[in-house]
């Protein structure tokens, strides 16, 4: 049985965190997009997208994540994407996005690519 989709947003002075759980698919992508836009519109130095509890990611979810990355780059903000499950990592690898997206193992880890 799939884990129910959920998204939780937390903020402090420097960092906004979007923690996601369950499946990021067509049904969930809009909720994730709204959460990401809400934190990216706020004045934070860093946005963290935590995928550690994501069990499935489809192309719609991947497009949502790449759009958030593009907005962050355009606006000069830092986005850190915390690596997810094996399925998530496999999709990122197959699509080549693991070479492009700012992936980290831990939310407090500095980005290896700048």
C-alpha cells in the first residue's frame, strides 16, 4: 500500500525546508509546487527540499523539482535537494538530473556544486 503524500514546510531566518513523504506523481505535484513556490517567494537564503521519505517520483514530480531549481537559480537563491529513496535516485540518474540538480545527503551539508 503506497504511503499517503504529505508535504510539511518549516522556516527560520535563513532556511526554508520542504519535507515530502509518499509518492510525488500527477496527483501530488500541484501541492508540492505550491509549497515550493511559497517558500521560494519568502526571503530565505536557502531552500531545502527533503526527499528522504519519498517512495516514488514520476516525470510530473521531476518537472516540479526541476522548475523549483530553475526558479532558485534565476533568483540567485540556494536550493539543496536531499537525496531520496533508491527509486528516486534511479530516476534522477536515468534522466541525468543527478548531474544537474544540487543534491546533498544531509540538509546541513554544503553544496558540492556552486
